C-alpha cells in the first residue's frame, strides 16, 4: 500500500514540476518577445 502512495506522490510531484517549468518557459519567451518588440534593433 505505501508503494502505491509513494508512486502517486511521485507522479504528482513530477506533474507539478513540469507545469512550473512550462509556465516559467512561457514567461521567459513572452519577456523575450516583449523586449524584441520594444527594441527592434536588438539582436
């Protein structure tokens, strides 16, 4: 029984980390696009 609980918790933790990383990545991409739009000459 504890093995099942551990597996469920591990999967939930991985899903949470993936969601967090996805949000962070999207945020960074949006910031990069905003800066490029703000300064067109920036490389």
